[in-house]
C-alpha cells in the first residue's frame, strides 16, 4: 500500500504528543532528549502546564499547544497518550487526521484495537500502535502494532524511528488485545489474584514468591528460552499436570470487582490488596526506577549475544 509519509527514513524533526499525563510526559521527554521539536497538548490545562514545567526542570524543551490542529499540523509523527477510552481516542484521531494529511498517527493504547481507534480517520493506513511501557524513558521495548489497515511503510518507518530514539522496537503483526507484553503480564496477574481469592496464600505471599523466584530470572531468561533450557519434555509434563488446575476465567476476578466496588483502588486510595501509607506510592516508584536502571546498566556492562535474538522457531 502506498503512503505519503513525510519521512520514511528515521528522520524525525517535529513530533506531537497528545496527553501530558504519566506516559505522554515520558514519551515527550524521550523525543525532546533526541533534539526533536515536541508539541504537547492536554485537554487539562493544569496537567499540561505541570508537564511542561517538569520537563523544563530536566532541561527538556517542549512547546505547549492549545489544540489538536496545532499538534498535528506539519508534524512528522504524533503519539496519543490520553485516557484508555475507545470513543475518546476515535474522536482525537479523527481530529488529528483532519488537521494534517501526512503525519504518522500513533496510539499508546494498552489494550484497545488499533484498527478501531483508526476507524473514524480517512487514512487508517497511517495509524499504528506504539505501546510504550512505564516508565517510558527507561523500559527499552516499544511494541509496534500493525492495525488491520496499517501500511507496511508506516510500520517500517515507526520501527526505524523508535530504534533511532534508542528504543527496542518490536513488531506485533496482529492487532490482538494486549499485544504481546500485556497478554503475558495479565495471564500472570489473573493467576496471582486467583491464588488470593481461593485462599491458597495471602496477597503478600504472592508477591514475595514472584519477586524471589521467576522475578529474579525473567529479566535474564524469558519463558521461551527457559522452556528450551529446562527441556521441552519437562515443560510438556508440567503443562499436562498444571494447566488444567490454573485459573482460566474469561473475565476479571470477583475479588478484584469487589475491591473496586468498595473503593479499595490500591495506592491511590491507601488500600487495595495491601495497605499504602502516605508517600509509599512515590517511594515504590523510585525503587522501581532505580531497580530498572541498575538492571539495564548491568546488562550494558556484560552484553553478550542472546539466544532469542539469534534463533527463531
Ligand atoms: N500508565 C501506564 O503504565 C501505561 C503503560 C502503557 C500504556 N498506557 C496507556 O497510555 C495512555 C495514557 O495513560 P497514562 O497512564 O499516561 O494516563 P494519565 O491519566 O496519566 O494521563 C492521561 C492524560 O490525558 C489527558 N486527556 C484525556 N482526554 C484527553 C483528550 N481528549 N485530549 C487531550 N488530552 C486528554 C488527561 O487530562 C491526562 O492528563 C492510556 O491509553 C494507557 O492505557 C499506560
């Protein structure tokens, strides 16, 4: 499919970011750090001002703009990072589409179909998923998701541009809910919550076991390499025995629904599965960022070719 993208090569001079919350602010920081002119828009003027101030404090200039037209007009690449709501995202993409005929339009949705987000645009071929992970300036992978109508050239240009920004851009060839990472993550979350709901162990024990077993291993050896490493015959025997026993409910846990209905939303309300005192959420965020930084610098020091980068099944 042919497209009229302004820069099919990594060249990226002007970028727009819609949504100045947690993710939009972090994505804007990565772009600005690479010398790209960044226009930032948020429907909430105070969120926009706070983000621009926070970025300026890090020496990162971004331009606050007052409309979607200003974000998109003449930009090479626009990323949306607003609320996870399909109708709102569709409306934003329709407006971005009407404002400029050339920019690649990317959505940071975590789980919504890229194809549906593009539905109200005149050019769904230039809409692509770019799923960044939090914290966006630290986590290496960005999943580049092909919608049903995304052009090959748009996927290729997006991968090239993200690579030029220092990200590990991976291609997700089908527009499935949760892409790759969130499918795996929430398969684990579902079982974690089920273990608590079924009274097999308490919430603290789930985290303690994960952090001190697979959590220690996964950043070094992923599940596919681990299956090969222990032997696929053993993996098959384990799956024969355990898969029939683990949770496969098609919807969220009743325990999770009960907590949310009771207003126990986690750190932001002071109580979820666990109790959260004042300042504990920020402290957890700092510890997490420090941990990720340490792992990445260790990895950079001892870099060796990795099995999953050499072999494909
Ligand atoms: N938080 C994460 O860990 C994470 C990770 C990956 C992807 N995402 C996805 O990124 C997106 C943003 O998530 P977040 O955590 O940054 O949310 P957030 O609530 O921190 O920020 C969203 C921002 O979007 C603004 N906004 C809402 N509607 C808007 C509109 N119509 N026009 C302009 N601005 C609007 C809000 O005012 C807010 O400042 C969501 O789609 C989410 O699923 C989040």
